[in-house]
C-alpha cells in the first residue's frame, strides 16, 4: 500500500501543509507512536484493537462456521461496528455463491423484503452484539427467529453468535449450544473488523480470512516512528494537519464499487473516534467515478473546507469496450472500462490539484483479501494517530448514550429516563 | 408534507436563527419567489424544471415503455442526474416483480457482476444521456449491447433511450426504430427526476407515475411568497441561513431504507447547484436509525458546523417484535419495528436539540408515489430558493469540465486537451 501526499502540500493546495510544518508534525508523530506502541504492548483499552492481526484466531473462526459452510446465504444481524466491518470485508472480497445480507436497521418494510428474499431454510444467521441488548439488533433477531420458526426452520441449527462474555446472546448460545465467538475485550466495535465480528460472514462464504489478517499484519509491521516511513501515519497525520488548516471535511472516494461499504466503515471510524469535544473531521462518503457527476463541482469550486481521499487498486481485471463507428465515441473503443476508470481517477486528482484543493492518494496493490486487511488496519491506526494528535479520547463514544436512553424511555423500558421527557417538550415551528 | 424548523431556532440551537432574523429572511424569500415565479413563467433555463409536474406527459412515457412491460428487469445505463432520479423514484416506490438495476460506474468487475446477474433475454435497457456522448454511459452501453449480442439477444427489441434532440443515442434510436423519449429542454440533469429521465424505470415496473407527478404538482401549488406558508421555502431558507451562521454541512438522514437513494439524489442536487464561487453547503448522506451508531457522536459532540435534516413518513406498515422472556429485552416485545424506528427518530431529534445542534424535520404523510413526487419537487425548489439567496448561478456546473477534458486527453480522444498534461506533472510525495 502506498500513500501519496504530494497534492496535500502547501506548494499545491490551499489549505496545504508546508514542508517545514511536515517536519515539525513528524516530531509529534514520533511521540504519538511511542504512546501507541506502549498502549499496544500493555493491551490497553482501544489500543488492543491494533494487536488483532496477531490475536485473532482464524482457525477458531473457520471451525465455528464449519457447520454453516453449505448455507446459500448469510444474514448478519448487527448495527454500527457490529455490521460495517463484516459488510466491508465481505463486499471487498467479491461475489460468492453464498450471498451476504445485512439487517442493520429496523425499518419494518425493509426487514420484510430481506426476509422474503432469503431462502430461510439455507440461511445462516450471524447475530452480533457485544452487550446482547442492542435494541435494533435484538429486535431484528427476535423477528428473524420468529420468521424461521413460522417457516418450519430450526433456527438453532443455523445461528452463530458473536458477543461479549455475558448477556442475552451469550445465554442463548449456551442454552441452545450455538457456535459462539467473542467480541474481543478492549476493542470498540468500530475497531473490530479484523476479529470474528468482521470475519464470520467472509469465512462462511469461503473467503481466505487468514489472508485478510496477514494484510493487517503487514500494515502492523510497517508502523514506525516517522510519517515518512509509514503510509498509515502519513495519512493520519496529513488528515489531522489539513483539518487544523481548515479542511474540516474528509471526502473518501474509492474508485471501486467493492469499496463502497469501506467508505461507510471509514465514516464510522472517523466520526465516532474523532468527533468529540467540538473537534473532529467530518467524513463524507463518495464513490468514483460516479460522484464526479455529483459531488466534484462542490469539491473543486465550493468552500476550501475539504480534503479528498482517493482510493484505488493498481491492478484489476479489465473488460474491453467494444469498437464503435460513432465518431464522437471512437476514442473509447478498444480501451477497457478499467482504463477509463483509471483515467477518470487521475483526471479528478489533477482537476482538484489544479484548483488548489488538497487530496491524498491511497493505492493498494490489489483489492484482494490481503489488500483489504492492510487497508482496514492502516485506516484504524491512522485514526488512532489522529486522535493522539488532536489530544482526545479516541476509543469512547459518550454522545450516543443520551439518545439511547430517550428511546428506551419512549418505549416504556424499566428504569428512569428523564431524557424521554425532553422529546415531549420539543420546540415546534411547523410549516405545511 | 410538513417541515418543522423549531429545532433550528436560536432559542434551541447554536448555530440557530433568531425570530427577528427569520422575519428579515422572509422578506428576501418574497423577492426570491418573484424571481422564481418569473423564471417559471418564462420557462427560463433551469427554472423550466419547476414546471415539470405540468409539462411531463405521463401517458407518453407509459406508451413508450409499453413494449417493455413484460421485462423481468430494467437496467438503467446513465450517470449522475441521468441515474439518481430514476433510482430514487424506483426505490422509494418499493419492491416490484421487475428488478431495477443501475449501471452508473465503469468499474469492470461491478459491470461484469451486474451482467452476470441479469436475465439478459428479458431485461429492458434504459439508456439515458442528454448529449449521447457521456463517456461512462456510452462505454457501458456499448458493453451491454455487446453482451446481449453475445447471448443471442436482439438488443433493439429491448432498448429505450432518453436523450436530447441530437447525438449518437438519438441517431441510434432513429436507425433502429427504438422507443425514444426527450431529456426536456432547459432542465439540468439533477432537476430532471420528474421527467422521462426519472420516471421510465418506475413506469416499466408498473408504478403509478401519474401519482408521482401529482405529488410534484401539490408541492408546486404550495409555493407562496412566504417561508411561513411554504414548507419547501421554509427548508431552503433555513438551510441557507444556518450555513451563513456556520452550519456548512447538511447531514440528510431519512428514517426509511427506501429513501437511501433519495439522500444520494439530494447530495447531487445540493452539491452541484450550490457548490460554486467558494460557497455551498456540503451534503452528507446518512440513514436512520443505522447511522445513530456511526455518525451521531460527531453530529452531537463534534464541531458546531452541521445541521441535520431528519426525514420520515408519518404512516407505514409495521411489523411486530415477538415477545421474549429475556428481562433486558422485555420492553421491546409486542411493540413494532416501526414504533422502535419512530422512537429512535424522536430520540435522535431531541438528543441533537439537547446538545444545541440545529435540526429540521421533514415529514411526509406516506412514502408512496405521491409522497416521493412531493418530496423531490420540494427539495428542488428549496435548492433553487437557496441559490437565489446565495446569489449564485444554480443551474450550471462549470467545475466538472476540466476533469472531463483531462480524461478525454488521457484516453487519446481527438482534439487539444492541455488539461491532460497536468496529470503527468503531478507533485508526488509517496510513502510506502
């Protein structure tokens, strides 16, 4: 994996980072790296995530999913960090005879559509929740279980859970002797892609999860005390420095459909980790080349408050565009769709630079198991580095508790939820 | 449709709009409304879009698609405004026996997957490009045509085009006697959802496109010279005023899976229309309740640079959550998934307000044909109003031309493309 920060330098872009400032920043990277390395060595909360490439037992995951290997589909029931990593890994690895679907919302119509689409008697249910009490996940799980029972399917033969040491899902697994894997200790959900949380569906699909972990290991091995030697730190440090200079939005634009969930996964990683104390860069999800026809006008000519992260793989399978006798289209004939996509990538990158808009290129060798493992680990450690540079607590997410309590109160859960009262007191100014 | 701006008032939020400032803004809305009404009356470029509910001939669309009515699938080949409206309308109207797929990118692996998935002998191809020369769209069209020929399918029996008066697609339609519809004059792609550009796939699927237009008509009829009387103007004026006060990001968060493409459509509308001259609010796409577990931490505790637009339908079909004897989950049993989703919506809205973060509620009666037509028209006219208030040219997108020329030059098209030379001169600082 390469990170090219040339178009984020002050000689090209405004905002941009000057060469001297980059050297100063590199001193802070060295200090932050010491803290990260110490956190990893002590397996401290959060930092423990960065040890997953070594700690995750791929063989144990493969053994746990073995009874489900013949499934025609996998249905992941989870939300946030319990779903995005799995969707990202599974989609990045490409099509499989075993479909992967995700229930990560409680929209009744969408849930009904998914259940109608799936062959319930050959669908593996992958239920993921650390606490085993996440309202959306457990509601969906109850609905799925009920739908299977109604269809005459024994759900206990087709369910695997990934959860914490205790809680309703753990109890259920014990009661029904379900295969059960652990949400690793000390690892927040958004940092758990390289554990069972992110790897179970890919394993059921028969993908090489060992190679995903070895990609993560390669990124782990490349950690060093200088941003000039470590692509992940180069990225995290630049994102932080650009934010400090006004690039408060980070538009992440992979040029590969199979990385579309990656942009969502990144958005959670960045938003929940860094969005606190009034700080944090706002992630915006985009997709190349599609969003050149949607967002590029704004990125190039709107406020100077953005950096654009362009992601691609150097090698891919191409597909030739047929020749045509239409004069205006003749230049396309005989080239490949992939060549066109690459030309669009380079044109967009140059177009942003020509307008002085900072952008960073992340380039994988290939979009394969190793490549996605390397990319996910690199972005995680980039985020941890940025958190150190901001001086915030990267691994918590305190601002989401208020709403959870309000929702519980509205639904009449046992306990005192003063937050629910605020809902009734809403200020209204309705125009209709 | 209702718009509730109570949580965007200065009494609740920071940034927020004071009651006096709202009255001052309303005077500017009256002036802008006069300009919009005059533009509509004269069918001026761009403003003509706002006449589509009256001008679009639903019967002509239905007649053109009639030969394709028995298709098992529709494949839209388009990009940007030639794809997003169609995806938005078709998805919002819910599942159909006729699948709708969109080729709006030139990723060779993704194109291959789509073509492998589709039953080519019963797939209607919906090719959309005003100029008939859009590189991505025409490349994909050539590939699709070739795949059909290879499969022994006569593509001329199954193709419909929507295009401008002249160009390769128009010529092709004439040569092969294909059904052909017009991209309406004076209507930029991102404002064309309520024309053939947005309605053909829904029509092939058998949805009631007349009702979509009548929803647009209802929003058109509600235009008035005061934001206090017109939900669309209330939304556009508030978004503008909040941006002026620092809310440079507009996170659009529908609580309905079927509105996920709507958030993408909105992002194009907002970004390409308003992102110019260093101005423009950055749209961020989100989805409730899912993104509560991803973006909400940032929205509630990050920089005060955001407004959140919460969208839902008042009525929907619900699905009951089964009772459970697990104590921690008992409060969920017997409620509906939709009730849970509504509680999450209201909890998130209150949670943002409690943290002083501005948010606006858009509420549809139902998510049906009429509802989506009303919503799309309302957001279009809200965008036009915002453009008037910013004092920018809403209907062009000059910043995307540079990249198009660079890509053409890189691919060796005839002509002079100095932009392509800039690609080779890229500043590099590669970390690997």
